[in-house]
C-alpha cells in the first residue's frame, strides 16, 4: 500500500509540474480587451504551410445580442460575402470559408511567403465583382525581400478548396512590424482602393514618391487609372498614418477611418472624407490641428484612443466602425456628428460588414493584444434593431 501511495504521489507531482511548465510556455502579453463569452485560453499559432484543410460543423449559438456563425478563427482580418457564403482572411496566411454550419480553412499558395509579424501578415481580402464566374479575388499581404519588410497586392484564384496566386498587381509597398494599412475596397467608380501605413517612417507619408502612408487607386487589372490625381502614380491621397476602414455613402462620398498618434499625445483617431489628391497631414498635423494645404478630419476622438478598423455604411448613411482598443462597434452619423457605441462586451473587433440589413462583425482577441476565450475568434451576426 505504501508503494502504491508513493507511485500515485509521483504521478500527481509530475502532472502538476507539466501543467505549470505548459502555462509558462503559453504566457504571452495581452491587451486589456477581454471577450466575455467563455473562460480564457491562449491560441497557439502555426505556420500556414503546416495547416491541413479542415472542416468542422459548428452549430449556430445564439445569445440575446448576437448569433455565433463561426468560431476558433485565427487572427481574422476581413469579412467578404459571396451570397450566403462568408470568406474570412486570417493574418497567418489562410482563408476560412463559412458555409452554413460548415467551416473550412483553405490554403493560400503565394509566390512570396507571408511574413506574419507584429501587425503584418495576410491582411486585406476582397472578392472580384465577377467572382461567381471567374473565382478571382484580391489580397494584400506582408512579405520579406532582401532583408526588407514590404507589402504587396496580388490577384488570387479559387481552385477547389485552395487559392492560388495568379500574378502580383503591385509590390514593394514599404512595410514594418506596425502600420501596414491593408484595407481594400472597390469604389462606385469600379476602381480598386488600397490603404497603406507609414511603415513607422513618418516622413514617407508626405512623400508623394513613396507608396507608404497613402490611399492607392488602381484599375481592377492593376494599372494606374488615367484620371488619378498624380499622373502615372497609384497615389490617390497622402499624409496618412495608418488608414484602415474604407467606405462610401449613398452619394458616393468616400470616408476612411485612421489611427491617431501613439504615446503622448495619444488618441486623436480620425474619420476623414477622402478627396482625390488630398493631403491628410500626417505627421505635421493630427486631430483638430490645422496647416495650410492639409485636410483636418471631420471627426476625431480627442485624447481617447479607440483604434478604428473596418467600416461599413448603413442604410441611413451612418458609418459603422469596428474598434480594437475601443472594444466596441461605434456608429457615426456625419449629418449630426454623433458618435455612439451600439455593441460591446466581446473584446477587440477587427471588421464589420452589412448584408441584407444585418450587421456582421469579427472579433480579434487572438492577435496578441487581446485576451481570447476558448472559442475566439468568432464571426458574429448582431441583433441590433432600430
């Protein structure tokens, strides 16, 4: 009996030690945004090359505020709709297909590997207008070349359960561990718009010869449109720090969301009306400050930081803005200048889309700055009624 007791004690001690060791290995810095849906646990990232295609049946989970359509996403970045099918880009280099209760993680085969570090990685993703026929899409991702961190815009094609690069449309966009931009949208003019960050080199935002700190405009086949404001250049507007959401209202006026400065002073996150050739001032002005020849935002958050990300426009010409530090979905009415929270409590939010009058968001708690639950990250359909 004594021998059996000693063996049991040894087994228990080994189990405790292994548990402590595992917890130490999983301990990573996390930001203040916490998802409240379940006990927390950290998600281990894996290189995209080692990820098999996997399918899981996830029943819809309903709460009073939202329905969970997909979960266990890995640092999701963008929501894209093909009828009732949802595609979501993941920063480590995959695309997740959500079709009813089926979730498939699809491989993306690129000519240059995704560099997933800091805020960089596989970011923007956008289905072509004729996707149903061509299966083509656009993507924006970070890569490394000759020791430099860069970003590129590529054309992809869906082949079965994988995506293959057709060709690059634009390469050599300055990149860094932070401030990589990455949002893409097709405007009412049927041109492709792409946001780029200042790549942590503030002076590049004012340099019209650089692709950093800009909103770029190109044709859907990657050429410079003849009516761009600077002849022969992809640059549509400049003086941006880290532009994120891109959206148009019903009068085809273009808006963007943008991160303000870090540190002291901080906050001053922006909403801008984007004009062709406009200079939005970074790093010379921010928030409500003014300088001749530079455009001040129509709204800024003062000293409070919310880190605005993806944006959408509702049927009443009001912007919906997913926020990271803010941990909420905001609604901004350009007519009244009113900015209010309409959904919160699920941590960091990366993107928002409207479809058939309903609001969809993705959480972003697994990005290293949030506190993920065991089910994060998730695609949610909100139950906001107005």
